[in-house]
């Protein structure tokens, strides 16, 4: 029986799972110690993700707080802070002052883990976080004899990580986005000929937009409307759902939605923030504008603003008198986990602790490339982002037919 020093960090953008992931992991590590599976245990939190790891900023969680860790389930965001840092982008790490000139961020991170006597590091983040965890795991194995076990926990509201069936926080974010629009849609009664654009997060995957639309329509079905009044199920329904996986014929959609505007006096469109980005980038580059990008090379979507871009074009086509663009992203991603996600996180945390005790690195999740999608530490070499939403799925195609989009 051995002693284990555990490190944890959260990284990347927020998702409704960070606090719950920490709560579950701490609880299962504490349970393992009490069950006699390990002789002794320390739990260290690195502050602000890879930034804190590179700069040696961390704190220990005292044992007398382990039993109270469940309080984190009620919190959104991360209790230890996030950052966007790419360990393999040496120039960016140097420029931001995270490592000295001439130093490898992977080596600096490895040395910090060794200095802190870390045996297991849990990286809680999305595809960027866990692909970097894969690089760190590979580096530790090749340069430091694999002295640190790396166990990832996959969070992202985009649900776009191969080969993971369902990433943490994605369903909670969809439910929160639907709740957000439950209120926003009432703005359709504030002005004649109102166009409402609901922009959901999703750079390359339309999962969150589609799932949010699905949950919103399920909620709408439960509402009762009175025939005497103009606001009704049809006027509060979604009239278009645009995702990156499907092309948008703006002229054809404008003609179709113009008929809805004429009939109901408003139009409601759900759009992924990544929809049409290539068109916007081409337009910016053609006019000599600089395209803002982050350390990972991703276009900064909040700067190019697809929702505003499409709203201007669509407003003219449908004859809108007023246009409202509302983004549910920050509202949705900052929520605490719902019951579905807490259960999923708990299963993965429990299996992740067992894997770590057995010295097995990997990213925890339901492996959809294995029969039955078992929860297991998926080999980091198989982890990658960019998994598209299946826009041809029966339920999504059925929804598009129901709202008249196809």
C-alpha cells in the first residue's frame, strides 16, 4: 500500500461541471483512503489551470474539508480558476511570462509536478485541455519515466471530443440555454415584426444549439395558451435552427421566414456561434481586417460576432422592424451541474480514481468506440476535438421538418 499525492486543475472556458468534478474527485479519493486502498493522501489544487502549474501557484485541501466538499456541487464556474494556456505554444507562454526564455513549458510543468511530489494529476477541461494533457503525459513518460499519472476529465458544452459519447456539462448548458430563451422569447411581444436571434455556443459543433432547441421545444409543449390572445405556441416556437454542420441559404431562409413574420409578427432563430464564421473571416481578410485569434489559433468568436452578422442580413430579408440578438453562452456555461451531469461526472470520477490508483493514464469518459460505451480511461492518443454534431440524426431532422426548415 502506498501514499498518493493528487493534483487537480481546471482549464479552458467554463462548463457546468468544473465544481462538481472537483467535488466528486475529492470525495472518491477520500473514500479510497478510508477504504484502505492507499496509505496516505494529499490533494493539491493548481490555481488558474496550466498557468498555475507553470508558475507553481497551488494550495492543499486540508483533510478536515474533505467531507464538506459536496458544497461545490451547488456552484457554477470553477472554485480554483481557469486560463487558456497551450503548453506546446512556447512563444505564447514566454510572451505571457509563464516560462523564461529558452525553457520548454512541458519541462517546466513536469518539474513543478515532480517538485510537488505529485503522483496523479487530474486535468479537468475540454479538447484543448486534454490534448495538452496528452502531450504532458507523453512528455512525462518519455522524459521522466512516467512518474506522474495523468487522468483527464472531459468538460465542454460543445460535446465535440472524440471518442467520448457525452462530455460533462453539455446537457446542463442546453437546459440552461432553453431556460434563458423561455424568458427572452417574451420580447417578441414588445414590438411588431420582431426578429430574435438566439446565439448559442458551439465553434464547430452544433450540438449545444440543437440540444437547446430540443429542450426548449419540450418545455414549450408543456405550456398552456389561450386562443383569445396573439401570443401562442406558434409565435413562441423556434422557426429556424442553424448549425455549422449544415449550409445556410440565407436568401431561401429569408423568403421562408418572411412568411412566418407576416403571419405571426415575429421570427425566432437559434444559431451556433460558429455558423458562417468562414464567410465572415473571408470577408474580413478580403477587406484587410485582422482576424483575432487565441493561443490555440481559434478565431475569437466574440470579436467576429456571427449573430450580429446574420441578424443584419436576415432583418432586411424578413422585414423586421426591430432585431434582438441574445447570447445564452455565459449564462448557460456558468451554471452548476444538473442531476444528469452530476451522475455522469460521478461515474467517471469513481472510475478515474481507480485508474489512477492502478497507474493508468487516460481521459475518463464513455468510450463510444467500444461496445456498450463503457466508462474507462480512454487513451490520450485517441483524444481529439472537432467531433461534429450528427445533423442527420433522426430526432434533429424531425425537428427541422416540424418547424418547416426542410
